[in-house]
C-alpha cells in the first residue's frame, strides 16, 4: 500500500507543476491584454486632437480661399467680356475684309495683262525724239536711264520756273506738271527751286541742297501754290545761277526749265552764254543736263500763234539738244 501511495504522490506533483506553468502563461496573456487596452484610448485621443487642429486650420483658411475664388471668378468674367468684344469686332470687320479680298481679286493682273503693261512701258521708254536718238548714238544716254525719252539718271534736281503773269494765269497746270516731273525721280539726293530770275523758293537753302523727303516734296508743292516772285520771262538768269552756285563735278545734276515765252533779245546769245557756263569736259559730259517744259499759255490767251511762245520753244529745244536733255512742248489741252 505504501508503494502505491508513493507512486500517486509522484504523479500529482508533476501535474501541479504543469498547472502552474499553464496558469502563469494565461496570466501573462491577460496582463498583455490589459496593457494593450489601456494604451489604445491614449492614441485615439491624440489622433482626435490632431484632426481637430486640422479642421480648425482649414476653417481659418477658408475665407482666404473663398476670396481667391471670387477674384478668379471676377477675372474670368472680365475675360469673357473681352472675348465677347473681340467676337463683335471680328464680326464687324469680316464683311470689310471679304470686300477687300474681292477687290484685290478683281484688280489683280494676270500674267498676260502684266506682260502687256510691261510691253507698253518699254515702248514708252523707247519713244525718243530725233534729238535724243542722236545723243544716244554718241553714247550720252542708254535706254536704262530714260523714261519716255527723258533721261532720269540725275541725283540732284534744280527747277527754274517762269513766274510771269501769263504763267500764273495757268499756275494750276504748272503745279501739276511739277508733281509729275518729281514722280519721274522717286528718290534724289537734293532739290533746289528758283524762278527764272534766279530767286530761290527757300532762302534758307541759298548755298546748299534741300534734302529730298516726302514731307519736303509736299512743302514744295504747297509753297508753289502761293509763290509769285517777279519775272522777266527769260530763263537765262535762273540757268546761270543754277550752274554757278550748284555745279559739282562729283554730282549728276539736271536743270528743269518751266516757261511759256522768251522775251530776250537774242536766242543765239543765250545759247552762247549757257555753252560757256556748261561746257563739255574731257569725258564728253556736260556739267549739268538741261531739260525744258513749254506751256501753251500764249497760244491759249492769244488764240493763235505767239512769237514769244515760239521763241521760247526754239530756245529750249536747242538748249536741251546741246546739253543732253529733252524739251517737252505741252499741247493746249494739257
């Protein structure tokens, strides 16, 4: 019996040790659970505080955001207004643009028409008088620097204009021919205007060239409309001053004489005087070219042949022929 009892005590001791271990394990698990549960509320509270701070910050920033949105909406409204204004402007311009395109299409020259215009222009350039043909044969001129038989190679222009009473009575036509002559020279380096007595239109340019600009040309035409200095109906004095004051061997100069009559004593004397003033150099060139434009004022006023008008035409024809220029006699209808 005693042996059986010992064996039972031994087994019970081992079972008690196992239960102690199991109990300790469960106790540790319970302790961990207790610790974990006690820590979670703290983190939740902390997270709750962070969210409230963020909400408060967002609430504080909301007015600024709303204000910016309002500004953007206002700018968008301005852009919409500008866009509508541009659309209205485009709508108003569109018909005019279409009309302009139609006019351009109607006026555009086709290739055949352009060739015809070019042929006519070339024919006009070749329409030389007998005097100009003789000059060309001597090598003084080439077709490249002529328009309708008139040499336009000069870079400086001097106009000598008869301002007598007979010319003033046809002054509107004189001004128009002045404009047409300037159009032959789109751009030159200098211009001078004087009457047949040698009186300058612009005294401030007594010893220098006037610059050629569009505004200066407008001033010249405007001044001509009211320019009425005394004249003796003889271009000799004006030609003499033009050559004496403005001749320069380094410059190509043309003198344009506008007039309607010559009342001087002798045509030959004028020719001799101008020959002495404007001789040919060693290269065969004159110091200046001399052109003449004859106005039919004497014919219109006298309704017939005028001796003084014929004398002017003879004088300028010979001067132009001798001094590498052209004389243009205008018809009564011009």
